[in-house]
C-alpha cells in the first residue's frame, strides 16, 4: 500500500467512525517531514480517543505501525505520526483554534468522494 492509499484509508476509517470535516492534504511538494496530512474532528474527547484507536488498529492490520502519538490525555488534539502520513484528530474547539487547513492552504486537498 502506498502513502496515498494509507492517507485515504485513514480518511475512510475516520468517516466510518463518524468523524467530522475530514480532510486529506497532499503536502509532498511543501514539506520534507511527511507526504500527507489527515485532519478530522471528533464530537468529544471520548470520540477523539476512539478515532485514534481505530486508525491505529486499521493501519496495524496493514503493517504500518504508529511511530509516535502526541496529546492523548484530554488535550483536544491528538497527532499520530506514521512517518509519511500524519493524522491529526481534534475536538471542534481545538480545530478552530489551530486552523491547520489555512496553514497548508496552498497545497492540494484530495477528493474524498471517490
């Protein structure tokens, strides 16, 4: 599975678990630390933690293990580092506060409808 497929798997997994406002941003041309950012919102801290667990489980089934997880203790923002794929899961308040989409606004966003 290539990096784009993993990013789309994260988006599908998050969608299946009722995450909100899912975005996949191709940052290959602008960053050296990763190829894709996946961003999603959970309705509560509890859902954020559930979404994190589900993405970790689905990636592990495909042989990709998380390298690091930051912010797991009720911070409103959990960052999962899978190397070339970074998954950010926010509460609504924290997503609005940090507005990561604006930072990466000059990058292309993948169409998740397909």
